[in-house]
C-alpha cells in the first residue's frame, strides 16, 4: 500500500470515528438537542478556531449551554429538588425557559431579535427596497419585521430566535411563520401585482444557524458578505443569551456593544 492509500485509509478511519462520536452525542436526550442544531451548519461554530466576534465570556458560556450543563434548578433530568424559576416562579427553570421564555426578560429577547433584523436590513440596503419595517399591514394588521422588494418580487421577512431544541424546533418555527403570513402574502401580491414570498429567518438562541436561511441569503448579499453575516448573527445571539443567563443568576443587567 502506497503513502497516498495509507493516508486515505487513515482519513476514512478518523472520519468514521468522528461521525460516531458526533452521532452518540446528538442521540443523548439532554446533551444532543442543541448539538444537533449547531452541527447542521458550520457557521454555528465559526468561533472555534479564531474566536471571531466572540468574547471569552461567550466562549465559556456557549459550550456548557449547548451541552445543557449550566447550573439551573431544572436544567437537567438528573437534578432533584426545587425546579422552579428563581425569578418568575415557573415550574421548570430550564435553559430554554431562561433564554427564550421567562417574561422577566421580554425586552432583552426583543433586543436580541432586533439585532438580527438590523443586520438583515443593512445587508439588504444595496439590493432591495425596504417597503416597510415593523408596520401593520393588511386586514389582519400583522407587523412583519421587514417587507423587501427586489425587481418583481416581494419578500416578507420575519425573524425568530427559538431555543435550539433539535432541528424539528426550527422546522416548526418556519411552518408557523408561513402560516401566519399567508394571508398577508396574498394581499401584498395582489396589491403590487407581483410574486410575494414569506421568508422565515431562524437563528437559534444558542447561536445555531438554520441552513434554510441560506436560500434567501444568496439573494440578500454577496457570498463573501454572507459568510461574515452568518458569523455576526451567530455571535450576536450567543452573546445576548449569555447576558440574559448571567442577569438571571446575578440580577445584574449586562451591558455590551454590538460589533459593527
């Protein structure tokens, strides 16, 4: 066996072992939920080698968070005792509750959401016309984050930041957005006499990039800026969720500046 053949065999063995470890981790009921989402796209872990746009504090948080190893009253199935949320009294203080559902942090969730919307609007400025931003439209008075127009096409863009609870959670979020805006889509198409499309834009609360975003991202900006755009959205989500988590534990508001 020659040198090239030996290298190919060893590469195959390493890849097989790596995939086996990944599959075993994803299959775990507690640790595999967020890992499945993060493993779906390389952008979700872009910071592993270079640490781009990621604070040390975010680095320390995100790995434990994705493995569901953060110390919360109800974060893991093996914990015993009082599982209630220390801030709002909800029955289960899970990480999903803290970074996505606790009513105490509604304003922080909105700020995290708005940071993604702002990045989409900035990226769209060169190629799209912004018809509306968070404005009531149609008979239902729905308020999509952005309505963009490019040529004969209209895009109803609505961002959501669900918890990274397996890829099925992202699929459910996409289906809900499309059903919610279907009537508005038809109304806009009839009013403007062109094709209208609902674009659910999903970024996980723990920084998982939904691969389904890429179809619209290709229309939104250049390939090189798209690579940067993914990194910024992922890092923004991780940093915001980390700050929410720390405030939940300490009761102290965290302040940071978003990267430009």
